[in-house]
């Protein structure tokens, strides 16, 4: 039947059902253990329409990555489309604009372009290196739904992201007065690749709608008007940066910049502690003769949506968890099958994919033993 696909798109189940709730309507990654498991997939292409059922047994722990493409002759040479961008957010920038941000597509080939849709209408297209756009020309006091999808160098577009909603505020008639400048901009490095900024709120006679964060002269981020903090990630170790903040109102009036803050990231390789999950716990349990590893943790500080985590066993990647929407706030938990043998010790760590698409630091290591 030709070679096995590079990855699987569709449903995945296990004999013990531990991975059934693994998080997405289309699974990106799923851990397959040593017992017998079944995974089904179907992929439609210009030259192929196949449905396959593949049975794996006695194979040990594998990491399956999903969303593949087969060529018409089964050779697997046809390029795969990128996966859906994760961590999409949308926030009103003014009465007539919405700021949309996203993470890079985590799987498949590198995206060369991203398309932004308002409902079913494509409203913007940017290069694959960009992660945010302003959608302008909108109607005040109106709710919109935005999605993003990626396109690879062969022109193949992946699926759209989960839709996110944003509502523009009411227009302010004849409002030409800008908000006051943000006060007391402060910041501190978070390791060698990120910084945390904070400022005092601006005032505006009709209300502040959003704050724009600048790195030098370039706007790099936007947060809602009720926020006075931001985390900037994806920086270089040992580098000096200058950040500023401006306030924006519903009429698109922009304040003067607050006082700049100059920060230097830590030198060398980041130990990751500033961007690692905290409060990490690991324990084993036995159910129907099988052992499971139960984990829980608190998400790292990040200004944006975290939708993916990687679990490492004994220093090597074992499972990736991908949510179709935002991951749980506060303490998150997850359990998965590890085998049937008693007396096995597992060294476990976890890390998050940050909103800029990079991996954060690894959590503290925990050891869990399958008891008799």
C-alpha cells in the first residue's frame, strides 16, 4: 500500500482511551504507547482520495505528528500544507480597526505567507515573517470574527485557525483629543530572550481602547485598554533594547509616547526559568492493570495565548499537547498511558510554546515511579 504517511490527520484513539481528549478537532501530535493502538486517517488531494486504517503493536513509545499529504502515487513527495496558526487573538484598536495577532504554524513546512479573514472575506495578507496586522475600515459598535491561515512556498494553504471575536467600540463624534501619555514605564528582563513591561494608565475623556508597545520606532505589540502590562518575547541574549508605550482611543487618536525604558537581556544561553511552567507535579496511578502518568502545572508568564506544551520523559520528547483554543488558565492537568510494568521510574519535565512561536524553558524535573 506504499509507505506509511509521514503524519496522520484525523481521529486517534487508544485501547485505554487515555489520549481521546487530547485536545483538538484535528490532532497535531499524539503519543502512542507499547500496547496495540489504532489510528485512522483520511487525506484528500488533487490526485488522491484514500482512507487507511493502520494498526501498530509492540512498537514502543512513538510520537506521531499529524496533518500530512500523500501524492497520487503514494510516494509522499507532494508537499504538505502548513498547519493552522495557533494562539490567534483579536482586540479592537479603535472604533474602526482591530489588531489581530497569531503564532507561527507549529507543524508542516515553513509558511511564506499568512492570510487574515474577516468572516469569509480575506482582508489582509502578510509575509511569513509577520505575526500581526491591523484590519481597518471597520464599522463602530460591530462584532467581527477573524481567522488566519498559512500558505507554503508551493502555494498550498492550510486550514484556518479557530475563529476569534472582537467588537469595535462606539465612535466618538468629533473627538480629536488624544489620550494622555502613559506614565512611569518600567520593565525588567525575564531571562535572556524576553522582558516584562508595565506602565501607569493613560486617561481619555471617552476611554482608552488599546496600548501600542514599541521597540525603538517599530510597533511590535498591542494590548487592550484595560491592560497596563505586556511581555515581549523572541529577543536576543545580551542585547540592549528600548521600549515605549502609546495609548489609543476609539477615534484612533494616539497619545505621545511614555518615557522610554532601556533594558538589556541576560547574556548567554537562557536557562529558561523565566519562561518555564511552575508548580510542576507528576504522579503515577494504576487503572485496570495499566499505569498512567498524571501531570499538573501552572502556565508560564506570557503576553498572549499558549496553546501547546511538550512533555519530556527521561530527557527526550514524548508527547505534545495541542489545544484548539486557549489552554486552561491557572493550573492545567493532563494524564497519559506509560505501560504495564511496575517499578519503572520516569523523569518528567514540561515546556510551553510561547506566543511568539519559540519554546520556553523547561520546568523543574520530577520523578514518578510506577508502584506495584
